[in-house]
C-alpha cells in the first residue's frame, strides 16, 4: 500500500491517526476535539521531525517564485505553488483547481493616513475565483474528497463556503449538498451555489442549526464533509500567509488582523506562520488578532471571562452575515494561535463595521461587511495601545464587495443602521455616504449636480 504523506494529530489529546481512520465528522472519538494535519518529516508538532529532513528554505523560496513563470495547472494555483508545505495528496493529478490564490496585497493609503499606521496593507482574499478566501481551503479539501473517490460533498454555510464548494465540486464533476440558514445569507452567495449546480437546502434555522443537522446527515449518508472542521481545508488556507511573507520579501508583518466566525481561518494562518518560522523561512511570527461582531462574539467573551479556557455559545446577530456564528467549531484552535503569537481578540459594533466597510470601498478596493471588522478592530487596538504607528499591519480581507451589494446600497441610502446604532459615528458615516442621485435625462441637471459634488 502507498505510504501516506501525512498524519493527523488531535489538538485535544494529541492522539495520532492516519487519513483512513478519520471519522466522518472529523472529530476525535476519544476526546471530541479537532485534528490538525502533521507532516512527520518536519511539522512543528511532529515528534519525529529531525532537522536533516527539513526542506531547504532558500531552495523553497526560489522554487515558489520560479513556479510563477510556469503554465502548469499546479503552478498557476497560488495554493499548489506552495505544495511542498501541504503534501496532502497521494497523487497530484487529483488536484481540482480554479487558479485560486496569488491574491493582491494592497497598500491601504487612505486608511493608513486615517489611522496613523504607516505600513498598512489589505490581503484581499476576495480576489479569488468565487470571491472569498474559502477557495484556498476548498481546492485542498475537495481534492482530497476527489482522490478518496467520494461523489458527494456537503457543507453548512453562511454563504461563502457553499459558493466555493459548489464551484470546485462542479469543476471535479462531483455533486454538492449545501445547507444554509433560510433568509440569512447574502443573495450573491446564494446565487453562486445555485449557479454552480449545488443541491441547496435552505433550513428554517441559523448557521449553528445547519451545522447540527449536517452532523447527522454525514453519519447517515456517504457524503464528505467540507466545513472547516475538515483539517485539509486549513492546509489550503495557510497559503495567504506564505504569499504575504513572499511579497514582503520574507519579512513578516508585525500584526495580522483576521475576522472571526467559525474561527478556522485564524488558526490556518497561525499554523502557516508557525511552520514558516520552524522551517527557517522567516525569523519570527506576526501577532495574529481576531475581530468579531459585537452580536456574534463568543470568542471575545470567552477571552474576557476565562482567557479562552471556556466558551459559552451565543445566539448570534449581526448584519455581517458571513460571521453570524454563535458556536464556533474551531475556537480552541484560534485561542491557541492568539496565545502563541501574542495577539488579541476584539469585538466591534454594527456602526463601526459599516463605516470601516465604506472606508475600504473608498480606497477603490471594497470588501464584504465581515472583512471590514478588521479595520474597525485595528482602530480599537490602536486606541488600546496594542498596535503602534511604526508597526506593519496586514488586514485579511476575506470577501469581495459584490458578495453583499444589498448591504452597501442600504448603507449609502441611509437605511442600514437604526438611529440608536449610529450614536457617536453619525457624522462620520454621513460624510462617507454616496447615495445615487435621481435626475431627468437633462445635461443641465447633471451639470448642476457635478458642481455641487465638486464643492
Ligand atoms: N469572512 C468571511 C467573508 C466569511 O465568509 C467567513 C466565514 C469569515 C470571515 C470567518 O472565517 O469562519 O474561518 O472564522 N464564513 C463561513 C461560511 C462560516 O460558511 O462561508 P472563519
């Protein structure tokens, strides 16, 4: 039998299993915790890792850059270009790719001026094939599903995971089952799942309810679970960290700020930076901080109450529907990364999120509401003295602005937020609103409006 390239270690009890022994819900049968992929030759956790087996950092840096000039499918992908750090497949012919990754690291000039942070960047994962960071994880985990011969894949989702899964499944000629909370996901995302041919079930519950139902479904039917409890998703989601380091010439930023929902992404990025340092690709790790919406902030509350030892699920409410999650599956992994990197956890209000989203839009970049929590959070970290002006900060922008255009239109029309939510931010919000003007088909009216606009 062919040797596996990797093994899986339970993040709770440290038990190690092979891929074939993973349960369908990806939880450890002994302690119920989640697994992490480990490569015995060099992983941070691996007991057997001996330095002589480590890949050569200079050779890797050169190879990854060189692959950018190749036209092979594996090299065109910004995930599989780094395949040396995610050897999860037995045969790379099984890669299912839509040329994900290789996303831009934008300098955020206006936000830098407004916050006083000289080096401020947005790593825009919304510039992936289906418009969110989920594509990097999906190419990894769906390729595993394909290699293992599954014909159906499934996820519960606040929208982006389902869009990504549906696209990659279609690409591989596989079927996909999507469970989404009825009426609670943005239209752009729902339309993608349908467009890519998923069997889409809108359940009369919230995201956490969809997760519970799917847990039962995967026990009773041969469908492969693609939620972020699947550890292979996280291997793909490591690659934006590699891209950030590469683009900054292997100088790691001081701080990376990530939105928090189900809390897998912060853990994946943390794993990547810790692995890079372990292998000698970089000489330190950035602080990784997580920002949640006030109405959906179980991690923030957990950190306040018990420094992340216990988490009490909440009933989640926020207009940033992507992160409307009350019982995050990967919270323990996120706590570990925040502690290991010296980061923090914050929560931000609906008005703070909306204003930050408008500011990122005004950069000519834009993002979906859930991504904007990063800029709102940055302001709070500066105010609390946790980030200073000389630091290099990267905001992880997770989704494209077109994912939730209804939110944007309502913000600019002025009917997104209730009066009591606006409070101290009313003037700033009013100054950023750009509602379309309705006019007759008359050049004079347009010229008068132009004059007013120039003032
Ligand atoms: N930003 C966006 C745009 C998201 O779609 C999500 C999660 C997150 C941030 C949070 O990432 O869960 O790893 O902490 N969306 C999932 C979904 C839950 O179903 O699309 P996380």
